[in-house]
């Protein structure tokens, strides 16, 4: 098999390792002619819920293929998309959502969310609300609208092509490990972030602010930082105070990966009872990698405004509400619920995080781990040169990606990243863990064993470079 690639992605002309087989939480890949067995610690980009090669999913796919027929959704619809929307509404706290739009990727879902938000205000006769507040060090996708509300190296690279950044103000990142000051309590840190957001809203004229977008639990931007106590409830209250829509991006952290009640939404960990986002984007585990599906969940307030207004949503995608994708996603979600897999990943993932914390932070061992953070099935490990001062490694060493390589060499697939400390300059190293919902205690123990072995290898390499 040649190593030359004609797929225009990642490294041009060179194939990344190619998957040839996968079952459950293991996969077989070919790299430079060698066949390698990998334990999948991150399921692509936190996508896989059921693991690979699930026999029941093949039956679901077979049935869906026979019982779904492509139509252009604005002209002729299908019941599968209705059923999937109803399922999400029914498996979320009562009153949270009233409707859903299905599309094909997380970027597309955020792109649509921005347009739904803009049209919401127009439906209410308000033409002034045009600004989308979001957060520093954030990622909402690679389409131009989604990138405009993101803050990272990719957005910086394409900055001249984005929505005018005056219309996309950014509030400070929420990142206690680095920015909660010595002696500052959690409540005080939260309040400082809320004060900064309120100032940003006021400085931008609240009458022109349409929405505030936050990743409930950030993922690829700075690695799974659980929001401090009171942070999301405080943002909800500020949105209410200034008549602004609250948009949660749960593309990576939602749909069962981090829910404490065996349900779907990550915000159920953090918002107060009766508090909901107005609009929410989801993706990834919705189709568990078997189909390309994502969505926008719309709360009753937004739905009512459209009903009282034009009654129609402007714009449509050829593959919106795709019957086959919706039928497969629904079958997968029903199986996940029936088998209690959202509960399983919450428990097993929290156990994985607790053991990593204990071994890498609390043991007092000298190592390159500054922080272990996350919740449920979504964790990250931040790598630093100095645990006490939190000094980062030289960006050129590319430690995040090196750690990914060392994990690979130890038979573990993880996602290594740079940019948690400074997402624009790409400084600060971490890697993500997001195993499939079907993981067992043995799988978790094996992930930990391989992480520890990779950390040892990475540390030896850093020592040989004189960097640790
Ligand atoms: C929070 C968040 N939003 C949106 C996206 C974009 O999703 P996609 O890559 O499916 O377009 C991602 C991708 O990682 C994400 O993490």
C-alpha cells in the first residue's frame, strides 16, 4: 500500500495511519506498512459512544436503509427526523427544548444556531440585536460563522475572512487552573468572570447583543474545564437580565458523554433546576461515528417567537433532517438508553479521572502533569515543565502531539493538542481522553496503564532534550 495520499486533508500527500478493522474499543491501523492494535481512548474526536462494529447497529442501519427515502426536507419531510427530535426533547428536563433541526456536522449546527438566533430577534421585530458574544480560547467549528465566534489559532489564521469581530465580542476564558488567583475562592473567581461578562455586555450596548455562546465543557480548545460553581447559572441570569439568548455548544461534551442522571445534556451538572439554555448545539456521539449527524435544539421561547412571527425558518440544507441519518441516530440513542450506557460512561469515566488525579497529582510524584480535569467520559491532562509554577514547555517541542505519539507507540489512541494557555499562539500542551460509553473497568485500567507508560517515555525524551 502506497503512503502517498490524494485526500486533501491534514498532511498533504502523506496518508495518516489507516484504520483497517475495529471492534468495541479496539482498532487495527496500518502505519508505515506496520499493523498496529490500538485501544481507542478518545473515539476519534469524542465521537464514539457504542464502540466500533456493533452488531445491533448494523441491524439498525439495515432497517434504516430499507425504511428511509431521500427527499429535500423543505418540500417533503420524514418521520425519522420527527422521532429523533421528540426523543431528545423527552430525554431532556421538561421544558428545556421544543424543537430540533438536524444537520451533518457540529460546525454546521453552530452555523445554523447563529442564523436561528438572528432570525429570532427579527421575528420579534428587533433589528438591533446583531452581536454574538462568545469566549476567548474556544472552538465552535471550522465554517466561517462558527470560526467567527471561536478564538484560536485557526480563527486567527482566517481572521480577515470572518464576520466583523466587532460583532463577535469575546469574554474571558474560564480556566481556574491558570487564572483563579492565589487566595481567590471559587465563588470570587466565578464572580470576576461574571462581572467581566456583564461589563462586556454593557460596553457593547445590551440592546445590540443577540446571544452568548459557551461550550458547557470545553474540549479541543483548552481541555475539559468544568465550569466553577455558579458560573453557568450566573450567565443564565445575565442573559435574562439583558434579554440575550443563551447558546450552549454541547457538540463535543453532550449527548450522553457527561450527564450525571443517565440522560443527555452536560449542563444538567451545572445549571440550577428550572434553568435551561435557549438554544443548544449537539453532534458527535449523536451518531456515534456510524452516521454524520449533528443538531440544533431549540427552546420553547424561540419556537414561540417563530410561531407568532413568520412561522418559517429562513434557509435550508440539502441534507437537513436526513431520514437515514436520523433513523440510525435514533436507534443508537435508544440502545444507549436501554443499556444504561450514559450511566456507565459517567461512572467509569469519573473513576478513570479519579485514578489519574490520584496517581499523577495527589501522589506527589515528580512528573510533567500539571492538571487532570474533566467529568464523566471527557477528561484532559495538561502537561507542564514545572508543576509548581505551571510553566509551559517551549511551543517548538510540541509536547502535546509528542505525547499523542508516545501513547500511539504504547497502543493507545488519544488526541494531543496545543493551545490551552494561549490558543492563538498555540502555547500550552494537553491531551484528551474520551472513551466509548461501553468501556469496562478493565478497559479503564488499560487506558491508565498505557497513559502512564507513555508519560514515562515522553518524560525521558524531554530529559534527553534538556527540557525537563
Ligand atoms: C465544541 C465544538 N463545537 C463544534 C465543533 C465542530 O464540529 P465538527 O467538527 O463536527 O464540524 C467541535 C469539534 O470538535 C467542537 O468541539
